[in-house]
C-alpha cells in the first residue's frame, strides 16, 4: 500500500472515530456506539494488514536477500506476540 493510500484510509478512520466520540458525548444508544466502534477497529485491522503485506514484500524480502532473515523473523514474532 502506498503512503498516500495509507494516510487516506487513516484519515477516513479518524473521521469515523470522531463520530464515535460524538455518539458517546451525546449519549447515543450503546449498541449503535459499539457497532461504530467495531467498524473503526475492523478498518484499522485492514490498514494493518496492508502495511504488513508491504513490509513483507519489501523490507523482509530485502532482509532475506541480505542474509538478515533472523532479525526480520524476530520482529514479526514480537509484533504478533503483542496481539
């Protein structure tokens, strides 16, 4: 995913998150707030997937070609251990 595409998606997500904040401030129905919150989380997961895909296809691929695969593997393991 290109930097511009990533930023565009994140700005859209930012707008949705601001809507969730307004809904909480306005005392909207909890299920409606939760539905919007879940949508924001899912959108962020999609961005994460695209960033990871780009990382694997560029940085990790490059590390493997330079014989630095262990470091790349460890970074990815640590990343997924955070989840």
